[in-house]
């Protein structure tokens, strides 16, 4: 017996493989990746999982995806994409070619060679909820066999891959890094940015050198740049760091926005002026709050873990409080335009999605703003070309069909999400009073006297 160092592709990392006359599991797995004969299972077909499934299918891998949403699965089987960022034609081509299958049960993936776990990790009761990750892992136990590769994509608490995922998978009776392989590669989705999954540098990691090399080799098939991390724990921490950085900086400008007006300062102008400095400054902009599946959630994961370790991250906690306060600040500012009284005032909110040009209203600050308007007795309606309905004040509210009529009858129009499809000249023409939380009307001369800014 001897140990042979093997170099895979253009990677500098090596795997020590025992030459025993039978190719070890890691070598067989690497060969399947190299020849793209590995069958890939994707658990969760949302903003993370579906683009990965399509990219892998386009690269020549056979993919089977699982999602609990029966309507989504039915749409995919019919060649229809549930996401704006993926064309129906892309789904249809993969379905027709037999390179994409979908199911509602992760237990029916058919023992794939590679599994990507891309399930949500929300906050429940204000605390991290990783139950869907663990449920996905448990569904894989009967499907683990020698050579299987499992990669966690979901955002998790640092040390989840090593401390929670691996022990669950090892109840299969097989040994991680010997019989099967585990890695962590965090999603870096930026909806509506125009960046495809192939464009964003991909962090990769493994629980050992074999796992690390296999995970790196897999993603080199679909992304332009692969960035190895020394361990899953570092990669898990890095994912949280990225969005915590954004949350803290947004909180800074949001807090400054709350006092700038009282000082006679246009916060937007101040930010733009500061951005002319060629070093030491990155512009962030205020708004009605922070939404989506990452920025309001990831800092809580990091703060929770630090609190457990007895090292509370007070800056993160303060940033969350500031950003969470912004919907209330917006509603108070609008109420101030009516001497503090909103009862019976007709308020039209433009945009329900958490950011422009997407259909995702998860954790949307715009929805929080609408909830508060309802609480204050306003006669509320909203319009969003991407979100046909949202839950406001405990009931489903439907986007208005005739926007012009709604604008003309409104006491105040509140811009929360500045979708590119809005024709701002028309919004200005048909509105009596506008509260602009996004500064989208700053360049319109006709806005003077009609528009109030954050």
C-alpha cells in the first residue's frame, strides 16, 4: 500500500488516495465530476437551488430537484419557470433533454451522486431556524452511499456543517471524508442585479482535503471563479460577514437620515458628495428598511452564535434595531404631513417587493410600512407589477389594477420600491403629494413642492 498525491484539474489542492487495487470513493467521485456523469440532486428549488440546477443541467449533468411546493413542481414539469431570472425556454430545454427531473419529496431523489441542500433558513421567533436543513439531511440518510457528495448551500450558524450536518449523515453507517464527502458553499444570490450564478465568485469548502477538492471540482464546471476557504466554519462565517457588513452600513445611513433633515441637510446629497472621495468610503443609501432573505436574517445568525459564546455583538444588535425602526419612521413622517393624523387618509404605496425589479416580498420593509399604515387607520392600497398580492394587516391585499386612478384619488403616494417599470413622469403628473423613500424623483424638476423625501 502507498499514498499517491493526485492533482485534479488546475487546482493546487491534492488528495491523498490509497492504492488498494480498487479505486477509492473519492477517486470514483472525482471521475464522475470530470466526465459530468454524476447525477446531481438539488433540495430546494428557490432563488438558490433552481439557478444551480439549471447551470448544472446546462453543463451536462443530469439533475433531479426537490421542492415542497407542488405548484412550483408542476410548473417546472410543464417547462415554466417560477422565477423571473430564469427563462421558460431554459427549463423547457432541460426537461425535454431529460437532464432535469423534479419531485416534491427529497427522499425520492434516487440516491444521486451529489446533493446540494438549498433550503431556507429563516428566523422563527427572532431566532435562527435550521430545521429545514436538518430535515433535508435526514431525508438523505437512506440515499447516502460510498462516493456521495453533499454540499450545504443554505446560510447557517458557523460550525453547522461539522457539528450538525455530518453527524446526521453519518447515521447512514458510512464515515464522512472516508466513504462520503461533505462541503459548504454559501449562496451569494443578488436578485435583479443581472449577475448570473456563473458570474459571482463561489466560496467552496470541505470537511477535509478530499471533500474540499471534490466540491471545488464540482463548481468549476459552472462558475467562472472558485474561491477555496480553509474550512466550512470559515466559509459559514464569511457568508454572515458579507451581509452583516451591508446591514451595519445601511443602519448607519438610516440613522443619519433620521437626523439629517432636522439639521437642514439632504442626506442623499451628503452621501453623493462623500462618494467622491477615492478611498476609505463606500456609499450606502437609506430607505424604508431592509428586507429579503439575507440581510435582515444573517446578522441575527451571527449575533445569536456570539451571544451563545458569551461575546454579544452590540453593534450588530444596534444596527438591527435601527433598520427595524425605519418603517415606523416612514409612517411617522407621512403622518407629519397630515398633522399626525392618518385615520381615513388614502395612502397608496408603490412597490411591495423588498427590492426593485423582483417578485420577492420576503421580510419586505414595504410590507411592514403598509402594516403600520393600516394600524394607524389609513385607507391603504398598493401597486406592484411583480407582486400581485401580499398579506397586510392580517389579510391578503391585491395590487390595484388601475394605477392612474388610484394615484389621482390618493392623499399621499409613498414610494417604497422603485421598480424600473414605473414611469415616474406619470406618477408625478397624477399624484397630489408623494413621499419618496428612495430618492428616485430627485432629478425631476416637476417634483418640487409635490415631493417629500425621507
